[in-house]
C-alpha cells in the first residue's frame, strides 16, 4: 500500500497529528526550505514509546521525571517540524513555513544556520538500533510531499551539518533505502559517496 501525504499552503501535513510547539520563529526574509535534516531522538535515551518527545517539543516535559531530563533538558527550547514514531505515526509540531529549532549551530557546505532554510524530521530511534520499516514508509512519503511543495535541493543527517557535535541519525539509518523509496537522484544526497559499493 502506497502512502501519500500533502503539505497545505500553511505548511502543515493534514494526515499528521498536529501538536503545535511554541519553539519556532519566522524564517529570515526570503528564506524557503531547501534542505531536509534527518535526526533521531528517544526519551529517555534508547527507550521507545511514550509522550516525552512531544512534551519536550511543547515545553511541558517534567524534568524531575528522569535523571537525563534533569541534567540535559531543563530549560531547553527545541522542536523539529516532524516526529515519526516506531509504528510510522507522524506528528507535526511546527509549520514547514516557519523556522523550527532543531539543528543548532550547523553548516551545510558553507551555509550556516541551517534552521533558517531546513525542515527537521525526527525518527524515534537511537544510534544503536535499526529503524522500523513503518518509519521508512512514512519518511519516504513525507520527503516526497515536502519536495512537491518546496524547492528542496538536498537531504542531510544532523551529524553531517553538525559534525563532532551530533551523531544522529546514526549508523543504522539507511540513506540508500530512503533514496530508493523516494526515487531521488544522487545529487539530493550530497553526503553519500558515489559511486557506491552495491
Ligand atoms: Zn538531531
């Protein structure tokens, strides 16, 4: 069964569960999304399920609930545009027309402040676990829908644009599977080495 999404003129995917985050601002004058950044996240780290990611992005996470939250997440104000859960369920926190706070200090081939011109997608996962087929299905459909709405020129991992600081989406993320699913040309994956070993 083929999954298909559409992005409306206001930058929202109608099929996504809408959970608005306050952690965004207007993109700079004239900036449009040209880059898609793929992340992984799990809260607590390496534990899947639950509502902590949404709570973090909506500034309602109880930082007394876990030692990791207490030491790493207190006062943190972040949000990606999208989260894709282990079962493929899609949540949207920020309109794609707005600048979400997902990438931090970053550099895409010399262009800094990647949040200005990117859309952030979090896969619920970790650097040590394979992602689920349902997540690739949702991600492929989402990337296809985003490319139909915006002049997307490339995709990158968070670790590609913030090397040394970030490691996600990690070694288990299958970029070639995403390329196959989206039927996008090599030029959209500038961090992949071509030609590749089969
Ligand atoms: Zn990330």
